[in-house]
C-alpha cells in the first residue's frame, strides 16, 4: 500500500460513557490486530500478529482500560478528534459531560474521516466515483444498540 492509499485519520472513537463499551472497543482492537504506540493506533504486522497470544490481547485490553479509566490516554484522543470538536456546530454546553455535544462531535468525526479517506486516496475516491466501492460511516447507539449508516 503506498502513502496515497492510507487514510490520514483512523476515525476510532472510544465512548466514554460505559466501561462495557470500552471493553468492546478494546476487544475489537485486539481482534483486529491494532496496538497503541505513542497515542496513535497502528496495525500490527503479520509477524507481530502471529506472535501475540490471546492472553496477551486480553492483557493489552486490560492495560488500555486502566489507562482509559485513569484519564492517561484522553489527551491523545482529544488531539486526534480536535478537528471534529472545532468543526462541530453546537450552541449548547460544549463539554464532554454533555451527551448531545459528544454525539455531535462523534458524528462530525465520522464525516471528517470519510472526507479524509476520499481526499487521502485518489484510488479509493476513483473507485467510489465509478460505483465500485462505497465509503460509508456509521454511528452506534449505546442506548438502543442501533447502527445508523450514512455516506
């Protein structure tokens, strides 16, 4: 994969509202072969993936959850979603304690990620323009379990 094919943003949003959601993200990250290095998420190489055991995946998930609960990883996450925070049009309380604002930022982050994929890869953009692929985003509702897709 050349540089042009890489998305400039990962688009991963970790829900702050429940430990269950955090565990689900940690499990997903472990299963997908992703690891945190210096506040960014990178894919593991095939060699790294082949070496990691299920117990190590769980241990990494637990360590990540400990960092999350202690607030140590929030700065890196905030830096990653800062463009979405700044681009979100919202008249109410613009804090992490205000769920409608957090939801609006999450939605904007997905929109910006989709735009970043299109801008960052002429190959993917071209395939989408020709109808060969669809670049779509989604929002998951913790309250209802529903997934809303949009493009």
